[in-house]
C-alpha cells in the first residue's frame, strides 16, 4: 500500500486487472471440468419422515431418562428410609459377638 499513495492509482490497477481478465479467451474444458466436479458431489437428501422419526427418538430418549431418574430416585430414597428403620431395630449383639456379655 505504500507504493500507491492515493486511491486513484489503486483504482487504476484494479481496472487493469479486470480488463486483463476479460481478455482471457473462453476455455470450454475448464467449465466442463468445474461442472463435472460439481455434479459428482452427492448431497444427502433427508425426507420429512426421517426428520420426524429422529426427533421422536430423541424425545423418547429424554423422557426415558427423566422417568428412569425419578423412579431410581424414589427407589433409593425409599430404600434408605427402610434401611435406617431396620438398622434402628436390629439386634447387633449377635453381629458383634457381644451376646456372651449380655445377661440373658
């Protein structure tokens, strides 16, 4: 940019480049190779029912995860409550071999 002190010189250079590009002869082989490369590309086509089924599967997985979490949470909380109640009423004298010290 230091070589071009004003924008007039830069605009003139741009115009010369564009004019030179317009003077390049048309090459049908180039356009054929470009169009051939474009036509080779496979674009995946997704139908509406595939999108609907995919969304339904995602929603079902989320619902299963939520209900499983709620069920396991309830199961765990009910198990811990019962385990605590059983531990309060358990006779651990036999477990700790203290029955020989307990008067019967």
